[in-house]
């Protein structure tokens, strides 16, 4: 059975280079790549911060091309950020 977001995003490559925002509006960056179960988002130009975000955390990919997460900024910073 597929999740609602998997039904909405039929081609995951469509979200590459799209902005990512948390539930509370924090800008996480842009989607750099898509893996089997996760997306990689990066923020910053020189030494970017990277986030490894489960696809299950995505609640919307809207008509403006924005990826929205169900978690808030603090949760994402503490659970999905990696070096």
C-alpha cells in the first residue's frame, strides 16, 4: 500500500532542486538527491548543512514546487541533520 505522498509524487526526481520547508516555516534548503527511503536536502553555499529526511516526513509537494515536512524546525535540526 502506498502513502498519500507517494500517490501525489509519482516521479521523485521532480522534487530535486525544489525548496524544503518545515511545518513551522523554517527553510531547510533544497532537495539535492532522492534515495530509496529518504531525500537529501542541503542548505548553504560554501559548506552546506545536509539533512537526511525520510520520505514519510513529507506531507505535501504543492503546485508551487515546495516540499513541506510534517515536523518542525527543531525536530529536523536534531534528528535529520548530518555532517
